[in-house]
C-alpha cells in the first residue's frame, strides 16, 4: 500500500506472474479506482516478476503528480523488498 500522507486505499491492481515456461510480462488487472492506473500497474507487474508471486498494489496520491511520485515510490519499494538469496539447502 503506497499512499501520500496517511494510509488510504487508492487505485488497486493485482498482478500475476507468468509461469516459468511462458515468455512475457505478468498479467495485471485494475480492481479498484482509475486515478493512478499506469503507476499501480507498473509497480504491481514489476514486483510480481521479481518476487514470482501474486501481488496487490494500491497507490493513493493526493497532491503529488503521478510522474513525480514514481521515483520516490520506486526507491521505497526497493528499500522494503530487498531480494534475499535463495537457500539451496538446510544444514544441521
């Protein structure tokens, strides 16, 4: 949930990653809202591709322009979604 000022539900997008054997970007759909559709879809698809999981992204911008907010939101997402290396096996 990405919002300006306080937590509010904004444009809500779901993105589903493609199976590994299929090429192409994740599929995404807007579930709610229409104000920040381009940004919400972009972030949802990017996260679904990176994490290989179903992702819900909500973006609420009250005063910031969508284009201005993209770089700040990208930095925020990179901070909170640090990629962790895959564990190959457990050792005892």
